[in-house]
C-alpha cells in the first residue's frame, strides 16, 4: 500500500500524539532555511553515534586492563624483554607475575629484587634451584605460570636475566653483561626495573 503525503502527514501526527512529528519538523525547517538564506545544519556529531560502541569497548578494556602496576625494563636493543606486574597493584601478600616478550629461543628466567637496605630476595631460581622455562610462542608474549608472593614492602629494584641454560645463583651473579652486544653463551638479555610494594 502506497501512502500519499496527506495520509503520511496524518499518520505522523497520530504517532506524535498531538505534537509536531519529526517529519513535519524536517519539512518546516527545509522550508524556513532557504527563506532565511541559511543552509541546513550539518550533522557533525553523527559519526560519534556510530563510533559509540567502539569507544565503549575501548573504555572497558582500559578499565579492566591493569595499569600503574606494570614495570618494564628499559631497552635491551630489541631483544627479549621482561615485564612484571601485580593484579590490582603490588602490595605485600600479592603475587608478582612475569611476562616475557620477544623470546625467539628456549630461555630460562632468573630474577631477584634488592631493597633499599641492599638485601637481595631471590625470585628465581628457587631455593631448590628451579628456573622457569620460557618457551617461545611464535612471537607472542609468554606469561609465566608461576609468580612470586611479595613479602617486603617499600621501594625495590627488580633484576632479571634471560639465560640460555640453567645456572646457579652464584653463577647468575657472576654472569658478565653481554646484553648490549646480543648476549653471551649463557645470557640472552638482562635488565632491571623499579618496583614499589605497598604494605
């Protein structure tokens, strides 16, 4: 069924419940603007309505993604690098989780922190000598399945080394710094970062 303009106008008024309907407002504006020498207003913000779902999704990601509690060492020349963070911020009793990016070979993570008094706390290797294996995942970051429960509050420096073979704590401390030249036979990369642990 095809409606003429009169029928459409009556239907619009009926749906508008006695007020001016949107089509009537549009027709009145279209007739009034040329008489006033003005052009129809542009819908500059129309794109915002189309982008609103994407903006909402991005906002949700930013709210959920941990922020302010991630730490990253400064440049290792494009080689593998380590980040460490705690869900909800680092505090005593929370778990520090390690993430390795850019690993292109099988590596082992060694890490320890040094507090303001110079006390070293080993994260890896464990007391039994266990070092977490970092298996490359086609260029994707690797989240280590085991974290460290934090026990000492305050500012600390977190030292990490990515090793090509497992080493003891003593050997790790004696490892020469070859990260700037692509590493050594034992060392693929090393770095340090600040870590603040709330009480």
